[in-house]
C-alpha cells in the first residue's frame, strides 16, 4: 500500500492491520528471550547494511519538508545522518542486552493455606505509538515493544513517511529472519490523518496508546482515545534552593537543569529560592544565566535583587518554555515551595537543593511528581540515566507506569498461584 493511494478505505485498512497485529501479539508474547534478541540484533545489522538506502529515503522526506516550509529545527529532527543511523542500530543492540522482564516471578510467598502466591510480569499485548518527526523513534519503539513481548502499531508523522517505511523494511526482515511474524511490528502505510482517529477507537485490537510529540498532539489523543493512554502533556519542572543549600551545589545544579538542553521535557522552567538566602544566591546565579543568554522573568522580590529581570505574569508559572527562558520566584520556605510546585507543576520532575536531611525527606514525600530529586539536576529524569537502558516516553499519570517508561513499564503483572491439590475449606 502506498501513501499515494487516495481512494483507500482507511477504516477497513486499519481494521485488517489490527487483526493481524492482535494475532501476532500472541506469538511475540510467548517468544523466548533468545529469539527476541536475535531479531533485535538482525534488525540492527540490517540498518547498518541499508544505511545508504535509509539516507536516500530520508532525503525524499527532507526535500518534501523544505518544500512545505519546515523550519530548521524540525528539519534537524527529521534528518538521518550516518551518526544517527549508527546510533539507531546501537540502540537496538543495547535493548537486546537488557534483561527480559517477561515471565519474571516476584514476591512468591506461602500463605497459611499452603498455597504459594506471587506475581508474574506479562506483556501488555498490542501497543499503539503515535509520534512526530524523528524517524529513529520507529526503531526505538519497535525494539522496546519487541523485547517486552508486545506487538505494536507505529504511526509516525507524514513528514517522515519514506524514512519510516525504509526502517520498517529492516524491522520486518529481522523479525522474519528470527522466525517471527513480520506482523509483530506494523508501521502504518498511509499518511491519511484518519488513520490516527481509527487507532484511537481500536480498543478490540490495541491495549494502550503512547503518544510522543507536541502538547497539541497529546491533548488530542488524550481527549479522543477510547484506548488507555500513557502520556505526559508537558514538563513544567522546578528546582527549589533551600535556605540550607550549599551555594556552589545550588548554582551548579540550577544552571545545568536549565541550560544543558533547552528543548526537553525535563528542563527546568521555574526556579524557586528561599527568601533567607535569595540576596546571596540570586545575583550570582542570574549572572550565570545571563552569560548563557537566558531570559529571566521574576517575581517582585527577584526583580528587586537582580537588574534586567522581566516581570513574571501568572501565566509564566504554568508555562513550559522549551526555550532559554526561566521564571524565578522567591518563596518564604519549603512549605511555600511545595505549595507552589503542587499547584503549578505538571508532575514531571522537581528537585530540592539542601543539606538538611529532614527537609529533603519532606520534599521527597510531599511533592507529587513522577520524579523527585535531592541535590541533582532535573535533566537526569531520563530512562537511560535511570538504568532502564532506553525509554519509550515519560508518564506523569499515576496508574500503571509513572516516570520514564522502559521495558518494565511496557509490561503488566498477573498473580500466579502454586498448589499441590489444595482446596479451600
């Protein structure tokens, strides 16, 4: 099927795709670890071999993107370089090296009746992933779903159509070489936007949807989907510098949290500073930010301490800038900081800088976010940094998975009971 087909019945196509992937999910769910690892390694090798073909397909997408007027940032995310292709293949090999979560039994214990009760990790089944721009997500998502025993439907952005289809061929080849059905990973072969709408209604075939992209995409999917969604809408992350903070640590962590990369969901967006030490740390810290070209927006107390700070509005406290812009607020103490965070945070990542162990424990306990840190940069909120090997996204939901979602987050648990003819009396 080609994206040039204008007369296709999208509903019928997606239904047939769903039936095939549901059938394939049972096969991959029972596949041995060695078979899954073989598929991952063969896909990685195939990507290396097909590097030139991948770049040729990507060139078609880049040419079309330029014609559509995509900006340089989007074109950069869309591009497949030699280094990017190599990294994509290496990522699959790393996933192959990770421990397989499927079938792991934990918490096995005897009950008074004599039975043993524990919990076993099992695949979710079929995962639908909807994403934009970056074609490497096709390989990453397929690899994580494959290793965790899930089949998947991947719907990339139309701007990366040719790249995604070329990568899909490598994936199908690897699956078949390992003796698995090529239907385990389905990359949608139409750019018709209605395909997304159909995915969101395919609750008979899809067990969970994971969106990766901008806030508007995620909001649409969350609002329209009849399938459960694992997602985060935005990353309004905070660093609170406590009165008992080490000033050098505070400056280092706060600067890194904001400036190491600007366009990520774990980048600092609002800095909170205890009133007691604000006149000491803020001038020094703001000099660092200004030297790096960060625009500062602050409360009245911040502006009284530092020249050149723009007045912050109520909207600033609820904004994910994804840019060299930072809002700053001076607060009375940790109570005021926690109150601000729990009101304005997107429940992504928050960090406290303090040498006070008691306050640190309070912050960890009372801040309601998926990642809470002490004396560490928010930029560490990442699956690789957490030792997950890779992540398929970050969840700020409270059910099932929360925080970076790796292999374990793509599984569920079921109770298993072992007996020897036991009956209940």
